[in-house]
């Protein structure tokens, strides 16, 4: 039996996090979801520091990343993840309420795989999250786990 994919949710807003967890948890089979509350916690998790120093080395199938967060914002998380040879293959889907062109440009320039504006309507929000989760965690074929990859 295939182990369920791991989705890393980095979201500081409790309501958005709860909605996202509910939407993703309704998948069959449900993915493993790790919810982190801000960018600093996400970086500690990904780089296996502090409270996460003993976590397994496996990487999430996808990271759902909010942009506007306390301590360390989503842009800085994205910058560090995509700059690291071992982490850069993690698909990063930015989930944000920002429609600012500057934010869209910056996230793609830093290596984001997708930019999703959080819908205002409850039903639309749930459908968008389910679609993102199914694509990135179930349908997308992740790169093989074999350490840093070099391109010839």
C-alpha cells in the first residue's frame, strides 16, 4: 500500500488553516498534512532545526505557502527553499489573498510552481484547495529522492 503524500501547509490565519485542513482531509485517502504557523517554523521544519531536528528526512509532496505571515514571510521561505539544492524540488504553491502584480511576479521569479488567490466564498475556497491538493499531492509525479540533482 502506497503511503499517503505529505502536504506542508504554512498558514498563520487560523480560519484559513482550518478550512484548508478540512478540504484536504476529505480526500480519499487523506494526505498527511503538517500545519506550520509561520515562515520561521516552516524553515525550521524544512532545514531540520530546533524542535524539528529529529524529524525524518523525507520531503513533502507539496508546500502550500501563505505570503503574508509574521516573523518570516512567504517570500523569504520561498527564496530559501528554492536556493537549497536538497529542497528546491519541492513544489511550492503560494496560497494568498494578494492579487498584487508585484507579488505574483516575485513569487514566480523566486521559483514558485503556482500562485493561487484564496477565493472569498467558502465553497469556492474548498474547491480550490481540493483541486490544488489533488493535483500536487496525488496526480503530480514528484522527482525521485536521490539527493541534489545537477543539470548538464
